[in-house]
């Protein structure tokens, strides 16, 4: 039972990160019908920018509390990623909005590769250590251990997701986003500025990506120019699992995927003699993707966006 509870806690922490990244995928898909495969690299850029700011502050000898240094890094990473997301939509996707569906998909993959290489040029190929600035004080919960960092990640992710739900369902901008998702042409006739709504969607998703990037770097203690690729694929899996285009589905899918990975590595791994242990936990994520695509392509909560030609 202790092992189950520990793996459940680890899974919820991972799932919270996956959910934040998956929201970026599902928001863009819900409005444009586009899979933004460059979103994982936006997560990576957020992590690397925050790491650079943190290292700069530590190197300057500024006497600040560790959590405040991380917060300052995050405050720089968020607008940087927002500007990056806006630029990607404006330069790479908007000119192809009425092109065949395969064209923006190829562009998204190309943008992902471009961002990876730009990051490699700026930060190099080496792994960058994330300083232990947030206390990792362990707390015992029913025989399992949870740290302050894990609690912080889950609470911050929950607050952000609650704020996003409020934005989408209770604000004028949210109504415009939902109207654009359902029928952009009619929404435009009703006075909604479609281009502005789409740009804001990319900006919000990129801001969430920056937060997720800092979370995953702090959680694993490293940053790397290639870190966004696998994380992006897992978040895409989470979005598909919950029902891509559905914000609540992305949250549910992220949490479920994190729990499935942790429980799979903790239980199925030992049963296979370690062959599918923690080093192979990615297997469980992509196995889930295959099963969902085969048996329930619309995801657990279905797809609420209208199909467009």
C-alpha cells in the first residue's frame, strides 16, 4: 500500500505538469484544428530562459531567497515564451491558415526542429543543472513521502488550471474563444476579431508552457535543449487521452497519464524483471496513445469542437 501511495503521489505531480503542457495543445487544436508540434520546444525555451536568469542571479551574488530567485526566472520566462508563441502563430501558422491541413502540420514539425537547433546554439548540448533553490523537505503521508517542491507543483498547477477554466467559461474573452472554436466565420460576423483570439490563445498556451518548463526542470534538476521533444509527445498523448480540443479533457488526460506512468513503472516494471522499469516508463505513455487511438479516438471526454473541412 505504501508503494501504491508513493507512486500515486509521483504520478499526480507528473500529471500536473503534463496537464499544463497538454492545455497548450488542446487550446490551439480547439480553435484552429492544428496540432502545434512546436509546443514542446516552447516548454524547453521557458525552462532554459529561466535557468539562464537563475544562474545570472546566483553568479552576481545577489542575496535573495531561493524561491524568489526561481520566481524571478519564471517572470522572465513567461513573457519570453508568450512573445515566442505569438511570433510562431504570426509568422509560421497564420499565412497557412487556409492551406491544406498537411501544410501547417509539416510547418509545425519544421518549427520544432528549428527551435531545438536554436536552443542548442545558444545553450549548447550539455545538460544544465537546476539549482536546489526550493526546499525539498520531505513530509510523510500514510507511509509515502512528498516534498515541498512536489506540493508546490501540484498546488500551482491546480490554481493555474482553475484560473484557465474561469477565463474560458466566465469571461468575455472566453466566450470569444468558444465562439471561434465552434464556427470562426459566424463568430467573425458577430464582431469577434478572429486573428486576435487566435493570437491570444497561442500567447496563453505559451505562458502555461513556460510554467511547465520551469516545473519539470526543477523537478528533475536539469535542463536540456532536447527536453521538450519527449515531454511534448507525452502531453499530446494526454490531450488525446482526455479528448483533444476539450480543456477539461486535457487536464484529466494529463493527470491520468502521469498516474499510469508511475504505477506502470512501479508495478509492471518489477513483474517484468526490470525490463519495463522506471527507465522505460515512456513505453506506458505511448502504449496509452496507441490504445486510445485504436479504441476511442475521440478521447475519454470526447471532442467538443466542430469538424471543419
